[in-house]
C-alpha cells in the first residue's frame, strides 16, 4: 500500500489578501514597497503570510518587468580564497540592492570559461562580473557582444574594458624592491601557465622590470602546470642548481604556500635557507607558520566595487570605468635579510 505524502499548498496573493482582509494590492505592496504601508498594516499582512508560509514569486515578477534581478559572476575557481572573497563582496552588495548572484567557475580552462559564460547568459542575468584568462578571445568577445549583457572585469585588466583590481605590475615591482632591499639578488618567479592568467603575466612583467632596474641577473621563471600547486620536480631542479635563488616569488599566495611545502620536503627551512613571498593576502597565508610575506589585495572590496559599478550602470545607465584599488605588503615571516655566505653558497 502506497503511503500518502501531504504537501503544503502554496497560497496565492489573492488568498492571502482574503485571509488578511485587505486588497491584493496591499499584499503586493507589503512585499515590494513596504514603505508605502502603515506599520500596523504591514505587520498584519506579514503575520498572515508567515502563518501560511507564503513567499512572493519574485521570478515571475522579475520576468514580467524584463529583468531577473540576477548578476552572473564568472571566476577561475573558488578553491583560491581570493576569488571566494570577491564572491563574498559582490554577493553581499547585490543582496543589499535586491539582486541575487549566480556563480560559475572556469578552472582556468578557455573551454570551461566559454561554457560557464554561456550558462550565465542563458539564465538571463542582467549583468556580468568576469575574471577571465589572459585576454578576451574572438569567440568569447562575439558571445558577449551578441548577448548585449553589460559586463565588468574583476582582477583581470584588458584595455578598453571596465575593470576593478590592483596594479599587478606595481605589485610585482614592489616584491622585487622588498627582496633587493633585504640583500637578495638571485630571485625566481613561479607561476602557472601564463596563457590563462593575465594577473600572473602582469606580476611577472613588473618583477622583471624591477629586476632590470636594480641590475639583477635575469629573473628566473619557474613554470608550473597549475596556478596554485608547485611542481616538486621544478622546485627541486631550481633549488639544487649550482647558483640557486635565495628568494622565490609565487604569482599568488596559494602557489607561494605550495612552494614553502616543496622547500620543506627538500629539507630547506623558510626563511632561513630560502625566502618565499606571494600575492593576494589570503587568510590562510596569515595563519601559516611563519605567516606568509605577501602583497595584500582587498578581494571583498574588488567584488563589492565591481558589483556597485555594474548596478549603477543598470539602474542609471552610468558609464563604467576601470578602478585600481590600493594594495600593500604584509611583511609576514617568510622573507629575511640575506646574511653573509652560508652553507648553500648564497651571495
């Protein structure tokens, strides 16, 4: 014998109005324009609605108005806390403005980037906040143009496209300046594939420019298969070479923390034997032992600022502009002044 499962019946706005003894328009105002009602009337309608589990159908209302009141957010990954911070900032700002945020991730893959963007557009989002790879490819550009959905970049920076982020080029320079000021001259920069991260490209270019300005030997580039994990073989080869670097820069904090783990696997102490620093300022880095030396960028502020600019454009048709937010170096404890020649033969 089949058991009968009782499902609650969702009442309509008309039925809630009848039970509350008010008009349907009053119930509508209670959920859409509550400031227009007397406090006592609003409380009464909310009480009746709560007793019957009534929630307004905002999807239907949004579609009737030609807007879903939803923003799309495309990020490389949520495994890196810096992008989760961006999501947090954008989501909180959107919620306060009565919008929802739908998120998709690309895993640094151009194919997944395209499919994620298509999915967001197909859900009829009102606007897009995007963190892309190294550039906007032809197919991606055509998709954005054909959709007509306004968009702004977060972290990414492409000429002619509105964006919010730090000056990555300057961040790379700042780390070299820091290390040189502490006596380091042999420095290597580690990153994942440059074709999928314009952030890593700009940080590397900034570091190279600063290295040339200081008259350093050519800046080594340790290319990893992934953006957040250091390849053991690459690290071992670099640190066991005849003239190993005394300092390593990770293009992001997750990679820098992975570099520290690889160094320890090789029996090297950080920062006693080798200094390591990164870029992002994630909480995990500050909680590590010792705390990671890093360039701190305000992820939540980046997400919030991008969301604010996009919503102002949607509401008031204001033009969107690129914004650079401030960054700073957190000294941490993974970088130290270079002492006179030691057992590893550092200069």
